[in-house]
C-alpha cells in the first residue's frame, strides 16, 4: 500500500546514511486520487518533507529503498515539489534553507 511518511531533517540524514527510520505514517482511505492527495497533504502538515513509500505495514521502519519519492515545499506557494530518492541531498539542502528546483 502507498504510505505517506512525515519526515524531518534527522530522518533524511538517517535515510541518506542507509539507516531505517519510523516516522509518522498516513494512509489514504482508498486508492482514489483525491484520498491519496488528502493523505499526502496530511503528512505534509506533520513533517517538513513527505516520503511516499510502498509498504506492507505502515508501522514498520523504512529505508531509502522503500521510498518512491520525496515531496516538500520549495517556496511560499504551499505547493509540494517532487524529488526522486536520488535527490535526497537536494531535499536536505532545501530544508536547510537552500532554494533547489525540483525535477
């Protein structure tokens, strides 16, 4: 199932190092696009970055290999930019005050 994880700076650093993390998980009520968006938005209210992951158990620890993408605000619009997992350094840079464009 698709799970949206509310992650912060420490979680991203751990993921980049190959360590597992257990951030709060938000699961959509259904596979409907609107429900998926609602879960992503709820996760964004609880963490600086949302990590979208495919997990069997939303409460299990995750590694970078479990994550499909990252989503975070890069400007004041409130829109979430999409980042591939290979761009984890750019996500960290953005969180720390950099202004990196998304893919």
